[in-house]
């Protein structure tokens, strides 16, 4: 009887230790799938690669890639959203970002913001937040805007630029979604944004979480899952190459 009691006590102790050990392991959430709206617009998610002898990109993947869903249209609730792209290894020293208003035929009407800046040559996921100032009007709700990003391979021959482009539209969430977002924390907002097709908000919030929690396996898994859900597997594991800034979420 004593032996049986001792064996039962050992079993209970071992079960407790095992339970505590399992609870101490990092929790890996389900990868975040993105549900894009049905509407799409022609665009160019990938720029030229090494098969072009004039291309100024190298490495693997050797392509400039816009972080956009396959529809080429991304929705946002922000007046001044943040845009993302994959920067390959390149000989280019300068790049250009541009945002355009378009007419009803989705033709370029007028550039409302352009920025040319130097790059360090580091590879990874880069981004630019549209600056909120008096010279740049906030995105109008329900209006399509075209954005582009270009590697300036030869400043004397801009036809050699490697360019990607996509579309952005600002929307106003309905009352139900707005209420849920107001009550949710940043991690829960990622799911709400992804479920409601808000591409730029999903990506931006996850990028901010990666900055705030650099060692969080759950955040990393959700970032990878998000990119893989829109067939961006080739760059899903790439690092963020820009310094983190305070969250606006």
C-alpha cells in the first residue's frame, strides 16, 4: 500500500511539473490569413530581375516587390497610410516613391506626393509613411490612388528604373467594426483588419508589433502567415530594415 501511494504521489508530481513546463513554452498563434475584397485593379507587384542584363538588382530574390495582395488594391482606414516593399540587393543609390490622384478611368492625373532619397544597400522589408502635413491632403474616403516605388538604376536614364506599383483606397469602417476596433488590443486588431480586407492597417499593425516585441514568436508567425496568404512566400521571412518608431495605433 505504501508503494502504491508513493507511486501515485510521484505520478501527480511529475504531471504537475510537465504541466508547468508546457505552460512555459511560447504560444504560437494561428498564422494570420488575409481576406482581400473581391475588387482588383491592374498593377505591378514585382519589378525586373536578373534576367534583364541592365537590371541593377542581385541576390535572392533578385526582384523589387511591393507588399500588396494579388488584387493590387489595398484598403486602409488611415488618412496617411504606410507603404511597404521588399528591397533586394541593388547597385542603385537612390529610390523614388510617388502617390498619384487618378481620374474615373484610373489614369494618372497628378502626383500629390513624391520623395527621392538615398539608400544604404541593405536588403529586407522597407516602408514609408505618407507624411501628414499641410502640403499633402489626407486620402479622400472612397477614392482610388496609385502609388509607385522605383529603384533609380541610372539617374541619367530614368527609363532604366525598376518600378512596382499598386493602389490604395481609404474607407470608413462601419459602426460594428469601428466598435470592435476601439475595444481591441493591437494583436486583436490584426485579426479584425485581416478579416475585413484592410491590407495596409493589417501590415502596419503587425510591423509595429514586430518592433515592440522583437522576440515574440507569435508576432513573427503571424507576419509570415500574412505574407504567405497573399503568395508573398519568397519574402515572408525577410527582416524589417528600418528603425522602429512609436506606434500610432
